[in-house]
């Protein structure tokens, strides 16, 4: 029988009851809507705080729109050039490596021999180590390679969405010199230089790392048409021919360098380079270069040695085109080229400009490679031309404001013009000066961000913890109107004042003025109702009273330890181990509680701190239920709690084995989350086991409360099992593609079909079904004698929790598709951990204690690390963005990466409501009371993430001059900010706005009294 039958069987439907029901539902709807608006307002305040801090901390550099003018004299050596960019061409890929070397690997050593063979037998080639500036993402490297300027960290997020470079650059100078630039390859070039490239150019989508061949084959085909097989007249259609191949980089991302596919790709590139060398003439220069390297996992984006060391190769068929250093030891390739001569990537810009008879781009900071000058006179000419450009840039930019530094640089420039051998000294000093000046932070914006985030934390604490939830449910009718009114007033005041008087520098335009005014309005609008009822002294006393409870102190201790990790780079890089340790420690404490302290009465029970009949009924609970929560745990409850504690500890320990390693962890960490292990036979076997285990695990928890009724079997036995099997099929096909040598079948269409069907079901169909489907209850009617019947509602005691968890199952399905096999195993363990945490704190009667939300927050971070992530840019699994499409498609590509990266945070953001709803019968608390307590637990989860975000703000600012700020502290702050944003959105619009309100109304519609 369904819920409508239950309603007709159990409840009266008099007109008076209907009128009361409609009035109560109307009040609940209004209260629920206002709660959502209140949480959204606090979320907006935090987003504004993050925006201000990010604006002040992430550096930007001064870019001038000036364009270098051509010089009257001619100084170039070549009329044409072929430029071949091999993405991720690490330096040790192109030099000879002894097979006896301990780091020798046949998959990526001694395969790409063309550059060394030509250099060894021909004096017209130059092979150098090419040092990139971090961040080592392609877009930033291309900017540096063409402008001669330095990238900034904030540009790294633009790698998905490049825009045309407005500052002076080599491609623009070629265009102004009326030279045809033909291009084929990575479409980042088209995004950056489209106005200056020939219409004949053929860009290809670049970010689909699953595709190893399309871009490379396109470049080879384009070069065949315009160089390798073209006639001499056909060749003259272009002046510069550019190709950007991605195969080596994509193999690294997909498989890692230690894979047989890397050897195949390198051999293809080697053959291609040899054909280019044979095809060019003496008037054409060949430049082969890499934009960055790759680390041992095949990723890049950071600043490890393997990521920074790339390759630069200059070749000409003219004899003695380059003048080598007298000290031949600088070209030593032994020991993986450790001591080989190196040049900065920005040095390529003046080098190519001088060789091709172009003006050096106006914003250039590089220095020409000294080997390109064939005589001392030519070297002096190149030096003076570069000094003129650097001096013009320095004087025009006016960036050097210190008189002492200005005098020092002017002196170095003057003596370098007289003695060109001192030119590099001026360039190095000026470069360091620019780096220092561009590292100046906007402390006003940083301060505003920190202050706003601190205030948002205090408001969250006051509203969701310090003030009783039943009082907040009454105050919410005051909060929202005040927030709206004060936001309007503050915007009018701020804009009026700034219109009359000069506005501060950190509020430079209308947008930032509006954001600051809105934040102030939200703060005042929230504070007015609070201080209308309470004072600061009461709030402070309440805070310390709440902190005196045992489990509250445990929660505060866990949060404090986690937040203090950011005080040290060593603690930050080992956060994965520390978080797992904290979660295991919590499991051991709960195990101790169940085993050794069985008679402790609840000090933070479901209903109130001191339970009495009066307080119980006032809060909406029955007297018997109110008193039952103060009873000691039964023997069965202790055994069940001990079991769940052990499950939590064991699953956390097993999940922590799955990890990737940061470069800074060195030999103390052994990565288990690699391409090889993910697609190994044993990993796929574990995935197959989880197909059966996940439904079985969830079914076991449902059976504890007899909730495996109606909707539950449909979701778990049919929907979930079908999804898991189909998902396993998809990843099995992916594993076969990745691990079977010589796999030649093209199954991409089949894979896309599977993934799109599965994603459509998990993201859309299942949630629509949840909205319209039945509850997890069943009316069991049996005859007691010939004339009477006895009815039992199975699943009644957990009607809220069982139904709500089906929504969490929907989210789990959506996230599983976009996670690799070992991550799926970890998410299976997370399912057990999550349900165990909910059961533990239900048994301990700690539904309103901060320890429950804090435990879920710890679980989210622990699972973030055990699903193959670290708080670093290279660890982002970009390849999952192409599970649903071959190219970047908004929003599916971005959604896939978000679900992969923040999956655990999304799951816990939804599951936090279960701390209130699990084992919550509908006759104990009124709907409005349940909503208030649910919001309170959601708020505590937000408090945890807010504290971490605020801590990262403070310590990344404190360590702003630390050597590791951009490698360790800044990525961690970015991750903390993004985590807070994701959790805020999930909690506010997922858990509270969508799921909880609808579920409470649905159940209240059946069991209203």
C-alpha cells in the first residue's frame, strides 16, 4: 500500500483539520523560503569576501599597449622559419641516456634522437635546456614564449578560456611586417593570436587528453601540404610555419610517461622532425621547442624540476650558423643533462626577433641567446638593440618608483651601452626588479576579504549554533526583510558618497563598490535582529557554555588542528595523512565511548541540553520521547555503535592507502593512484566487487530500521545496480584501451553513448524520479482475529532519513561516473563511512552537537585525497572533462571536473541533513522545528569550511614572501575557497532549498495532525 492509502487509513479529514493543515503548511513554506534566502545571503557575503581577497592576493602585472616600431637597419639572418612546438617535451626525452643510468626508462629515453643526431653530426644546430617560468600551463607558456614577459598565477585558471593577447608579441610583429603565419595544432594559438594568423591555419581542439592523435596527425598533414610535399612556389606562400603537437603531453596526462604509448608517440615525432630537416632550405630556420616538461605522473602546472625543464633546438642548413661557447662542458648531456647549458623561455623572444629581422616586442624582458651571434661585433649590436628595448620599456612603464633603484638601473644601463659585455647584468637586475614589483599585494583588498570572512563566520556561529534553532525559526521572519532593506540603503549610501568624494583604490569601479555595499548591508541586516534580542555578553557566555560539553570540545579540537596545518609548509604537504589520522582518532574515541563508558547520559541529546517534560513538549516532542533520550545506551546499541566505529576506522585506513604523491613528499610517499594501477586487472576486479557491495551495504543500513520498503528496493536493487553495472562496463572499455598494446578498435562512439545515457539518468532522471516517487514506507495489515485488523507502518521510524538518503544515492551515482576505478573503490568506502558516522551520532544522541557535521567535513577532505587528488594544480584530473564530449563543451566539461574534484564535498554537503533526519519519526518534532535543526547542522558544516578558508587566508598572507607560497600555500588557499563555494551551493540550494523542504512537506502531507 502506498502513502495515500496510509493517509486514508490513519487520519481524519474534517474541515477543521484541513484548515489547520493548510495554515501550518503555508507557514512552513514561508519559513522554509526565508531560511533559504538567509543562507543564500550569508553565502553571498562569503563569496564577496573571497572575491576581495583573491583580487588583492593573486598578482597581476603591468601590461602596456605600446607596440615596438621597426628599426631602419637590417639585422636578420633568415627570411623564413619553421617553428614546431612539442608540448611537454622534457629535456631528457631528447638527449642520449645511458641504459645503465638508474633513471633510464625505455618508454621515454633514446626514442626521440633526431635533435641529438643532427647536432652531433652537423655544426648548424644548437640544443639547449629551456627553463619555463611557473605556472607551467600551456596558455601561460605561450604568452611568455611570444611576449617575453612573465606569467602570473592568476592566469593559470584561464587555461580553459584564453583570449587574444593585446600586448605586443612576436606573432603580432610578424603580421605588422606583412609576413604570412601559417599555423596548425593546439587551438590555444587561435584563441591568443587569431587576428594575426593566416586564414589557411588549422587549429584543433587541444584539451581532450583522451585523444592522442587528432592534433598530431593534423599538424603532420598540414606540414605535408605546405612543406614536405609542396612545390617550391607553394612553400613561399608562408613566411613562418608553426605547428603545435600535443601527443606527448596527452600521453603523459592519460597514461604517464612510463607507458609504451609514450615510446610510440616519440618515435612518430622523431620521424616527423627528420622529414622537416630534410625539407627546409638554407634560407629557413627550424625551431623545435617544448613549452614545459612533465612530472613522473605525466602532469604539469607546478614548478618541479621535471615540469620546468623543457627543450630548445635551433637548426639551419647554413654551416657555422651558431657560435658555440669555448667551454664545451656546458653542452654535457651526461646524468640526464643535469649540467647542460640552460636559457630562460622568455629569451626566445629577442632571439627570434633578431634572427627574423623583427622589432623586439615592447614588453619583452628576455635576453637573446648568445650563440646566435657569429661575431663579437654582431653580439654587441644585438646587445645594444636589446638594451634599447629594455630601457624604453623601463622608462615608459614608470614601474620603478624607488629613486635608489632607478639610479642603480640607469647606471647599469649606461655602462652596458658602453661595454656590451655587461648587458646581461642590467637585464638580470631589471628582471628581478620587475618580479619584485609585480609581487606587490593589494593589502586593502586582502584586509577587506579577511574581515568579511571573519564576520561571516561569527554570524554563521550565532545563527546556526549559539541562538537556539527554535528561536531562529521565529527570527528568520525578521532577518530577510532587514537584509534586503539594509542592502538597498548601503548601496545607495556607498554610491552616493563615492560619487561625491574620491573612492578608495581597492574599490575602483561600480562593481566592487556594489559588492562591498551589499556585504555591509547583509552584515547590518543580520545583526539588527540579533542585537534586538541579545547582547554581545550573552553571545559570548553562550559560546563558552556550548564549548564546555565533551564532544563539542572534541569537535573544536579537530577543527583547530586542521586549521593550524596551514601554519607550516610541512604540515600542509602532509595534510592527506593528518586528516586521515584525525578521522581515525575520532572513530577510536567513539569506540571507547561505546565500549568503556556505557552509562554516560547524553549531554547533548536530540531535544535539549537538560531534558524535562516541559522542555520536551515545548520543542515539539512528546514527553516520553523527550525523557527517553536521557537513558543510558542499551547493550544492543553499544554493540551496534562499536561495530560502526570499527567500520569507520577500518574504511578510513583502507581508503588512505589510495593516494597520489606531491613532489614535496619525496621518497616518503609511494603513489598508488596511477594510470597503471587504475586500469590494472586487480583494480577493475575491485570495481566489479563494488557493483555488488554498494547496494548490499546500503540495504543493510536500511534494514536496521525496516526502511527497505516501497521506493528503496526500486532505487537500490534496480536503479543503483543497473547504473553500477553500466558504469563498470564503461570503465572496463577504457581500461582495455589504456592497457592492451596495439588496441586498434575505435569504440569512442560506444563509450560516449554509454556515458551520456548514464549521466542523463544519474543527473536528471533519477532526481525527477525522487521528486515524484513514493516514500520508503509500507503499510503491513494482518488479521488478529475474525473481526479486527492490526496495521503496522514499516519504515515509520526512519521515514525522513531513508527517503532523503535516496537523493544522496543519486548524487553518488553522478559522481561515480566521473571518477576513475580506484576512486570508485574509495567512494564505496566513503558510503560506509558516511552511514556509520550518521548511525554513531544517532546512537550517541548527538544530533545537535557540532561533532557530527565536523566529522562529515573531515570525511570530505579525507576522501578528496583518497580519490586521487592533492591541493595542487597538476593533480587536477582534466581528462575526466572529456567523458561526455570530445571537446570542451559548456557546461558538461566543467561539470565533470567539478564532480570529480569536489565529489566528496558534494556528498557530505547533502548528507549533513541526515544527522537530523536519520531515525526521526514524523510524530516527534514539528516540521518547522525539524527544519530549524537541519539548518543548524548545515550551518556547522559551513562553519568548518569557513574556518579552514579563513585560516588559509591568514596564513597565505603571512607567508606571502615564503619560497613555497605559489607552490604550496596559494594552491591550498584556492582549494579552500573553492571547497567553501561548492559546499555553500550544495547545502543552500541542494540540502535545504530543494531536498529538505520538499521532503518535510511530503511527509507532513501524510502524517499531519
